[in-house]
């Protein structure tokens, strides 16, 4: 039983060291969609809100 625990502990330690050596994987963020509220345009025309 003691040998099994030491093997499991060693496996977890090796897995932890392996993940720390791989580094951080950076993923480019997707462009966020934002809501543009409505506004009064040129000539006093109401322009409704839209997603951009």
C-alpha cells in the first residue's frame, strides 16, 4: 500500500512539473459586440440602436 501511494504521489508530481514547464498558452480575444444606443442624427432624424 505504501508503494502504491508513493507511485501515485510521484505521478502527480511529474504531471505538475510537466504542466508548469509547458508555459501559458495565449489565445487572442474575440472582438466583443457592443450595443450602440440610439441618437439624434443630422437633420433631427432618430437613428435607432444597433450592435457593432
